[in-house]
C-alpha cells in the first residue's frame, strides 16, 4: 500500500521505461514521415487530434474508475476480515461457559481458535499473492499435520483452516451444550470469513479484458500519428516534445489503472495484507491476554507497506 510519503520519481520511470522507448521511437518515426518531402504539405486539423484525445480520455476514465473499484473492494474485504477476526474471538470468550473446573480447557479452545485465525489471515494473503508460505504458517501447518507434501499445489490451505474452525466449533458446541442461538452467531461469523475469502479469490481470478488495453494503445498510436500533422506552426522542437509528452501521459494513466486493477500481485499498490495480518495478530493476542510482545511490520521500503 502506498503511504503518504514522498515517492521517488524513479519508481514511476522504471514502470514505464519500455513505454518511453516505444513512444520515443514511434513519435520520431511520425515526425520523420511528417517532414518527408511527399508528406510535408499534408495537414490534418488539430481538431481531429483533439477529438481522438477526448476519446482516449473517456476510455482511460472508465478504465481507471473500474480499476479503482476493484482495488477499493479488496480493501473493504480485508477491512471486514479484521472486524470478523476480532468478532470471532470475542464471541468465543463471551459464549463459552464460565466453568471454573473446565476453565483451562475452555481457554485452550479459545487459544486454538485464535492461533488458527492468525495463521488463516497470513495464509490467505500469501496464497492470493502466490508466494511460498512464510515460516510462521509452515510451522503451524507442520505442527498440526495440515501440510501434506503430496497434495497438489492448488490445495486451498485457507479453506482447510476454516474447515478446522468449523470442526472445533462443532466439538465445543456439543461438549459444552452451547446455546443454539450463540452457535448460529459463531457460525455466521465463519460464513462471513468464508465469503470474504471467496470475494478475494473472485477478484484474483477475474482478469480485466486484455482487449480494452489493446484498444486504448491502438487509439493512442493513432493519436500520436495524427498529432504532428496539426502542429506545423509550433516549430520542430516543441512539436517533438508535445508529440512525445501527451501520449506518454496517457500511457502513464493507463499503467496506473493496470496496477490498481490487480490488488493481490505483491506490488506496492497491493492491498496491504501483511500489515493487516500483523494488526489482526496483535489484536487477537490482546483480546486473549496472550503474553506476546506486539509484532511490528518491518518495511524494506520507505514509501509503501505490504
């Protein structure tokens, strides 16, 4: 997640370095063609280029809007995961009976849910980014024999952890004769967590149509081709600068939209799932009075948090 701190201009230049080279080469070719003796007297009204530029602006506005909606939806989903993670543990603390004889066993169940929920959050984020599981997640899966090395890579570990939540909830409800209404509330919280996971997977697996990018790029290059023929009176150097600058700005806007449309790709513009997971871990440890020092997210970069 990008933070409210100065961002190096080099970061953006690195993102569009190949586009800069292509725009420079194509704009140079357009200028050479324009000044070629057979086409030197050809003139295209600047209004034509303006119309094409307006069309590009409309397409980019739609593209950016749709991309931001995907990014914002992902952030809302992870906000709900924070709330439901807290709710799950708080409900368990409130709903399980206050039996002094079984207090140690009840506390053990609560800690079991807490640890599993923390691992679920980390595992979900790492699965969405298609990263290898961190040491914390792998250690938990090995300890509880949940990581079968013979399983296919597509095995859904977060879904398995939620299934373990349901299994233990059933055991607790039967053993302590949990009130059906309270059991329904706990199950509803698990359903919301499952829904959140499914929504993240939907965003991850739904590809933004590539044809849209192809169309935008095609129109940008049409615009770049027509623009020099409408700038005959500004001089060669200003003509070259304008011919390169305006299409490059369009490319930069589209690149920003492309980055926003995929919020689970392990990039600075991602939903900050790791930072959220750390927050959830600290919150759940606090709710259960666990004697664990608050965990801090170590950022290698100064202007974004993963």
